[in-house]
């Protein structure tokens, strides 16, 4: 059996950190998800950054397989991520770009970046070089395009959608990885999806783990062609939305 390029330590841990976010103290826990990979958990909102059934498995299924792999012939792919978070999606995309020799220009926004004390605790690779790439994404300067590898450049914007107004580009693919609608309902509206629709090239794609009926109706109202496809472990469905 071929060895998976996405190796991670299986650790049964729960590390609690107290950080300053939104002007107040907040507890964030580093926990092991169902496949052994780590994610972050916010006790005050009962919300995790990734699926508790498997953080790595979810990201590979939703964003890489159902998203990036839909553009195998594109020599250069422009990706926008809503919610940089732990950087897991960006890291997996950088590894995939390197493996497939595909150039990726990756833009992400994050209103509340994680502190280095948190990201330093996250371990997604068993070999030092691959883990170093993960940390390099977090150390990259904000609001500036940084070439991480010969095949992957990263531009992180600190803020919300307003940060994209000066960005004169459009995207082939959007990773929509905001917190769930029950936690951040304002991010799953018709207005939000209309803005994201405008950012996409014709034939472009938005992928998200969420498959709520109201969310899919809002996407359709914004102009998307919406399809429900099988979800990762723990979820029956996920959503792909195309700009036809």
C-alpha cells in the first residue's frame, strides 16, 4: 500500500489555552478528532474549527477532492478561502499543488487570526519538512503576496470581505469555511453569496461542508447552480455551487 502524503501523529490529547480574542479572554482547546488529526474547539460556543469526526479527512474530502480536483487541467489556479482559520486547507492545497505541479495563487481572509501560541501546538505532519511548511503559512506576512513554494503563493488578508475590495482579480474556486450558520448566521446570507458569486470566474466553483436547506436556497437566490454531494464522515451531504 502506498504511503499517504498526508501523515499526522495520532494523539489523544486535549490541551486548553486561554487567549485574548475580540477584546476578552477566551478558552480554545486543541483536541484530537476522529481520524487522529487535531482541531480547535471553542467551549463557549460549542463549536469546532473542523469536523470532530476527522479534521484532515473533512478538509481533504470537501476542499481538495470536491473542490481543487475539479480543475486538474488548469496550469494556474486562483483560489479564495473564506476563513483561513488553522491554515489546514491552505496547507493541504500547497501540498497538492506541489504533488501535481500545478501553480496555485491562494488568497484568504481571516477576521480573527489565531495567535502563534495556538498554531504552534497544531501538528499535522510526522516529518519535519512538511510540518515546517504548515508553520510557514502562519508566519507569512499579512496583506502581502508571499511565494511559499515554487507552486504556491499565499496572500492573507486580515479582516472581512471588505478587504477584498481593492483586489482586482477573480477566482476559479472558493473554499467557504466559515463557522456553522447557528454560530455565524450573518455569513450564510443571500448578500454574502451574491458577493462571492461576483468574485468567481464563469464556470467557477464554491465548495462548503454545510448542506442546510436554507443555505442552499440562499445560494440559488444569489445565482448559483447548487448540487448536494456525499459529505465526509459524520455528514450525509456537502454542497457544491457553480457559477454557470
